[in-house]
């Protein structure tokens, strides 16, 4: 945990997690039904506390959460790096199912360093269809700017109770607008002989989804916005 997390803030985080776990039914297998829960701590680095595969019973998971100690360190808070760890490691292997949703809930008791890493992580979450939720105990302007929409209690109910087959008109979520980023981005696509057609199509889908999150200015007429290049790599 970050250096400025107080015992009171830590217990508040734990209470919210326990409240959520009491209304979520855990999956008892690897089938795409029920929920799988993972918990990590973060500061400049990110560390597993509970992995997806560890618990398939709510009572045992709740006991494990109660036993998690407050372990403060000298590390500063970096939500962007934590988000990228979540995207690339925690959600590296997900269950396949039409109704499966990937949700990452972040607790923070203060602002995060390195706004650029937050903006990059938000784009990566969008491309991987991961829904990020930030629960902040104080004002966090650099995190607020990276997210176009903040959740209310009603949004939480919609997020965890939403049925994609029977959508609730009260839970309609506005698609967030693209993010203005000032960066040059190059996508390098592997076109070697070991890449089959399905893998290549998935790579194109990933690039296409990422582009939906950019506001691109005229590439030759402005120094603001994103410029994107695409190259193919093969021997």
C-alpha cells in the first residue's frame, strides 16, 4: 500500500470490499457463471493478495479479506502502473462467455503520480473491454481527468446486476467520448508465417478498438492530438 494510507482509510476500503462480496456469488468452477475475485495492493509496485483461483466459496473469501493486514511502504501511489499490471497479468487469462464482464475496482486515498501512465492505462482498458471503477476518499484531479464518467451508487447496482440479455432502460450507460492525447503511436503487427488468420484478425480488431478512443487532429496541421502509424513486421 502507499505510504500515506492510514489505518482508518484501509479499514474503510476493507468494509466496502466486504459489502460488495456479500452480494456477489462466487463461481464454483471455471465455467463462465458466477464471479471470480482477485485482490491486489499497489503503490509504485503491484502485488497479489488473492488470486482468481484461490477461493470458490464466499465465506472463505470473506475470512481471507478480514485477515489482510495493512502493510504500508515508502512507495508513492501510481494507479496507472497498477492498471497496466491488472490488464496484462490479472486479466491475462479470462473465462470465455458472452455474458462475462471484466471489472477492476481501484481504491485510492489520494492523487496518483504520473498522469501519462493513467491516460495510457485507460486506453488499454478500453481496448481490452475492462471496466475501471475508481473509489476515491479525497480529491484526485489527475485521475478524474482520465475518466470521462464517475460512478454513483446506482451505477454500481447496474454494473453488478446488469443482464445483457434483458437490458434495464434505467441502466443505460453513455459511451464515453474519445480521449484527447498528445502522442505519436505506432502499431507494429506481426505478419510472420507463424501468425494464422484468426490471430491476425484479432490484432486488427484490437487496433481498431484503440483508434475509437482517440481524438486525432489533422496530422500535418496541428501539434495537438494523436498521430497514428501502422506497420507490418515479418522476416
